[in-house]
């Protein structure tokens, strides 16, 4: 189990470095490049620390949620869960981008485009983590520290939470541009995933971190070029 947890932290560090790598040909002055790297590094460390903490809390938090199920909670989390569905997020952001074009709202158009880039980046990173870690979902009853790397089976794709990562990837650009109250939406998705016994708490924390980091970078550093590479395939945004 220790080796699997170490693999987990290595993968987090790798994504933090790759996604935060500022290319040399950016138009930013040197001091902004330094600030960019500092911000991304600090955010990545916060994510790693938060995941490490919540790994310890996974079992008691899961037990509490499963022992405190209510009809109201079921209905509320059904609604919250919907905002993490890729079948809602992708068309929704695309439609918003289209509307922004029609009404000629440059701010909304730019924000929606940043959200689309964030979603694509986060989706790739999330799938890489899920496949590499192979963490058992809570309903498998294998415990909080059961990992089956590279199994490829859905019930061993608990970490990170895809619903949470995509929700934060989609809503972060809007929250950072318009109002941070918008973060209530992706946060409710994270709670719903734990409530429904689909994910451990640390799964949602890692998912939130991945989505937030991507959304934050594209929003505050729109000229950034994020490079994701795997087996010789390089994706630039």
C-alpha cells in the first residue's frame, strides 16, 4: 500500500509540473513569469497537502455520510450531481460560448473559451490519474486504500472524481471572472459524489484541485501554453 501511495504523490507532482510549465516564448515579462510559476507551485502544494490530509479522513467521512442519508439529501445531491455530468457541462459551456458570439459579449466569450480549454486539459489529466492509480470505489467495500493500477475497470477508477474535476474546470473561469459565489456549484458536486458513495473524500479534493488549477491558469494567464504529453503525443493550448 505504501508503494501505491508513493506512486500517487509522484503522479500529482508530475501533473503539477507539466500543467504549470510556462513556455519560454510567452509574451509575459520576466517578473510575471516568476509570479506565474510561484502561484502554480503554491496552488499545487496546497492540493497535495489537502489530498494527503483527506486520505486520513476518507473512511470516517464516508461512514458519516452513509449513516446520515435522508430523503432531502438524496434529492439535493441528485440535482448537485447533475452539474458534474459531462453530458451537461460540455454542451452547456459550448452553448454559452455560442450565445456570447451571438450577443457579441467578448468577456463571456473569452471566459467560455477558457472554460473549454480547462475542461479538455482536466479531462486528460483526470483519466490519466484514474487509470494509473486504479483506486477502488467506496461501494466495492475494499477499504479506503485499495489500489489496482492500470486495471481499466470503472469500479477501480475512483481517484480522482471526474464529476468534481470537470465541474471545477468548467465553473472556475466563470467564478474567477464574475463571482466566486459560483464555486458553490462545483463544491456541491464534490459533496454529492461522497454522499452517493461513488468517491472517497480525497478523490473529490484531488478532482477539485485539478479542475481549479486548470481553470485558474487559463483565466489569469490566458497567454499560457500548457503542454500535456503522453507516449509522444503532445497537446498544446
